[in-house]
C-alpha cells in the first residue's frame, strides 16, 4: 500500500473537519464526501467493465456491470471504504468537540 491508497480518506477528513469546524455541518459534509467518492468509484468500475468485458462500448454493459467483483481491486475498494470509515470517525469526534 502507498499514500495513493489513502488520498481520498485524507481529503475526506480535511473537508469534513473544515466544514464541521467552520459551519457545524459535520453530517452534511460527511454525506457529501461519501457520496462523492462512492459515486466516483462506481463510475470508474463502469469504465473498467466496459474496457475489459464490453468491447469498449457502453451499450454492452449490463446494469450490474459496475458491481461485478472482477472490476474491483484493493485500491478501488479503499477509495470508497476509507472515506466512509473516516466520515463516521470524524462525525463522532466532531459531534463531541465541535
């Protein structure tokens, strides 16, 4: 693992903390960051599926293509699980200290 595997988690922690301390919007910022990175990783999985199994054509992808385990690896999993875990941790911390 490298720092690259944790970039989204670090960004999530920074944005949630900044929004929480500045505006008290801990939950809103956490939900926004989770939605951003989960959506991004699903879109990336769609592109990987299209390239690997769909002959480069979006029309060939079934509705479940983005959820095919063959297009997910450790890095792509960390890119959405990490921010989700960080979001929960920062919300818990922020709700007690903000």
